């Protein structure tokens, strides 16, 4: 099965106009939060951040095609927008960056966004890339064995796609026909390593052929395209037809993390090129051109997002830091000796 370049043709896989605007709203909110976190790092308040800028459209569209009331999400560190689409709030996320009490995923004891969210079915065990992939295959296997109607969505980068864990989990999922979507956000870089030093083929999606399931490569800046392919993949998984590998081609608009400087390894032309592939600008232009948004409404979306992020920052900055005494909570348990 060669990797296909998908063009959405199935009407049932088209997003309603009002949902497009709602997804755009989440993208803009994520962008403002991301900018704020970067600024808090530069002020010495947030230790490190990995930005989702450039990945926003792919993430909202992927989540939109799923059913958060029953599906499972194994995310990685570059997924702030997906987390927000699933219901994590700017306040909760800022608590992670500022190590404040009440951070829901790990009590602020982990890298931001790491842990498991108690309200939404979203978990990430490790910063070690691709480890979430065999774990996701295990989650999908468990659902299948129990006859549950749930699909597992596991996200990862192009660098993670080269790890042994990626190959092993996709191979296993193909053999077992698991209800799982492998969602690769290909931004062409693993820190400073370009994609042509990661793999000798053009498309990550082509790998699916080796595991016996479809692989689809899409423009990850295009909400409708990503939604359409993910919907098809979700339906396939729910029908018992097995996994799909989706490759959403995106750009990493900022350096790998706040600790990185990508001008050291990306050319000026490449940096100029990626600025043309900003999904927030692309989606805004699309909505305006289709008459789904007016300039005034677009401005209101931006000022509302800015306000939400300002309010969340002011609230969280004034909260106490997570207490040192809580450092071992949920890590060790005191038990009485049995003998
Ligand atoms: C097993 C392992 N090797 C190396 C690292 C260091 N590391 C952290 S992020 C990263 C790059 C991952 O790139 P990619 O999967 O493309 O995701 P992106 O950050 O570009 O979204 C690397 C090599 C790690 N965390 N785990």
C-alpha cells in the first residue's frame, strides 16, 4: 500500500463552517498562550518550553475527528493545542510552566504537559521520544480485548518515527489490527537534525506499507484536509479494520525549545519559507476569503484570546509554588511489612 496524498472528497468527512471557526479560536488561544510561555521563560520564570507554533491546525483537526468521550490520546511535548482542544485550560497549563500548586497532570513535578490529565483521557508518560507508541499499542490492545468502542490516537514527531519503539509498535498494531491512529507531526527537524538525515525515503507515511496498513500524507496546515483523513482513519479503526499512519506535514515555527537557536542550523531561506506556512495566518485567510469570518470578528477572537491568557497569567503568577513536601506524593507508598 503506497502512501497516498489525500484530497478530501467524501462529504461526510467535511467540517461544518461553525466548527471551523471554533477550531480557529482554539488555535489562536494556543498561539497566545505559547507566546506567553516563551516570554515567561525569557523572564526567568518558566524553566523550558517546547512550542506548538506551526502545528496548531493539525492538532485541532485531529482531535475534532475523534470522540473525547471514549477515545484515548497519547500525546507528546509539542501538543499544547491538542491539549486545549481536549479541554485543558490556559490556567492549568501555566501552572505546569510556573511550577504552581494545583497543576493537574503531575502536581508540577514533571516537565510541563507531562503526566496524565485527570479530566480528559490524555496521558504522556515520558519525555523519551516514541516511548508513548508501544504504550499506545497496549492501550489499543486492551480496548480490543475488552470489546470497547474506543480508538487510541498517538502523536509523535518525525524524529520519533525513526526510533525502534515506532517500528515495533506499528508492526504489532498491524499484526493485531488494533484500533489505533499513528499521527506523525512531521516538521522536518528533530532538534537540529533534518529529515533527510533521519530517513532515506521521502514520506514517513510510506512506512505504513511495511506494516500492512494505510499511510496518508497531508498538508498539516490545512484543517479540512487533516480532519478528513483523520475521520476516515477513525471510522476504519472503529469498524475493526485496523490502524492508519497519518503524516501531517507542518512547520516548527520556533526553535526546538526555549533552549535552542535554530538560526544556527536553518538557512535564512528556510526560516522565511516556514513563515509562509503559519497555520494561524493560513486559516484566518481561508475563513476571511470564504466569508466565514469578518475582519472585525477575527480581531475580536485575537483580543479575547489575549485577554484569557492575561487573566490566566495574573491568576497563576499569584498562586503558591507546589510544596516541596508534596514531592513524593503518588510516587512512593508507605506499607507495613508483611513479615
Ligand atoms: C530516545 C530519545 N533520544 C533523544 C532524545 C532527545 N530529544 C528530545 S526531543 C528530540 C527531537 C524529537 O524530534 P521529533 O520527534 O521530530 O519531534 P519534534 O520535537 O520535532 O516535534 C530529541 C532527539 C529523547 N528525548 N529521547
